[in-house]
């Protein structure tokens, strides 16, 4: 993991969410995340509020393993990117501390307006693949 190029790594991460070809998207998931990796999402505030209204005091969504990760990425692609409404891009603020990488991304509309911002905190294994992926929707 010592030779990890942060720009290439974060650009590859964001690219998988924009990938239109299901085969390439699946291959990218397997290349980026380890076999038993986990993606943990803190949902946006409105979803957390709705869950609180149902009596859930803490809502965290989790996808574990390549099949679940591929479903998660595909679902996001189909909802946001495939209709031509949005795309994702890294903000170029990646930083690394040992085996942790953090960076922000944006979901942008066709005219380039930022519709959402997220923070990723990634635990990267010795092989350079993601072991744990923590995603926070910030706005």
C-alpha cells in the first residue's frame, strides 16, 4: 500500500459509481474492494428523521462482500447517473494517514451544479483494496 496514488485511487473509486457497463462496474467493484469488504452509509438527515419517527434511534446502512457492494453501486448508478440527471466526481481533497484515506465527492447535475456532497473514510488493506468504506452524506 506504500505506493498508493491518492488521485488515481479516488478517481477510480468515483468512476465505479458512474460506470454505465454492468460488467466493467462489477469488475471495478472487485478490483477496488476486498472480498469481504464492507460499505457503511450514514443516510442523509431526512432518512434518519423518518427512521426516528418510526422509533429507530440510529440508522446505518451496510453492504458487505462483492455481491452486495455491486448491488449498492448499481442501485446508486441506476437512480442518479443512468437517467442522465447526475454524475459523481472527487473534490480533489484526498488525504491519507497510514492505511486510512479520506476524501470528499460531489454529485453534480448536468449544468455542473452540486446537488450533494459526501465524505468517504476508507480503510485500505495491504493489497491496496478497500477493507472498510464509511460514507457520510454531508449535504
